[in-house]
């Protein structure tokens, strides 16, 4: 069973490499059917959902993974990245309250991750991205930001 589960995960990786994200998601979902506890398949499925624009579902999947594995850095970074993508969509739609919520949640996740691994520049880059995007938040919503 170990080989079969990993085969679907490997197949998912191959599909990602060639840009076939829908097929990759199906492969990772099959891997999860065979082994629902697979951290890697859960992480990759959430990542593919983010790429496909299924941001709400990706955020939920990353949150579930972080709840299960609170110190798993790829999941923490993936959650923060998905929240930033979600914030970008909300900003385009004019939902600044939701943007503030996404930024606050992402910042909390990134601070937690940076405390564990302060040498990972990608975490600091995402924190900087949040800081740069704060200009787009109206003053009335700015006070709702929750910094760690």
C-alpha cells in the first residue's frame, strides 16, 4: 500500500511539472484516499487548489494541515500565501474588511513561522508584501488590523 500511495503522489508531482494542475489534484486526492494522513499529499493538494484559484478551499485545507501539524513550515507558508491571494481577490472586489482579516491572519501565521525559521527569506518576503499592501486599506479599516 505504501508504494501505491506514493505512486499517486509521484504522479501528481509529474502532472504539476508539466502544468496539468487538474490532473495533479486528482492524483493527490487519490493518494489521500489511500492514506488520509499523508502530510505531503495534503500539502500538495492544497497548493494545487491555490494555483487553480480555489482559494477558500485551499485556505481551509492549509488550516486543517496546520492544525494537525502546527510546526510544518511549508503548510504555514502555504497558508499565508493562500491568504494573500485571497486578500488580493477581496481587494479587487472592494471588500476591504475581508482584506484586513486576511492580512491579519497571514501576518500571524508568518510571524509564527519566522520564529521557528528566521533564516527563511521567503517568510520575510511575504511579511514585506503584506506591509507594502497596507497602503490600499482605508483608514476606517486600518484600525482593525491585528498584529502579533
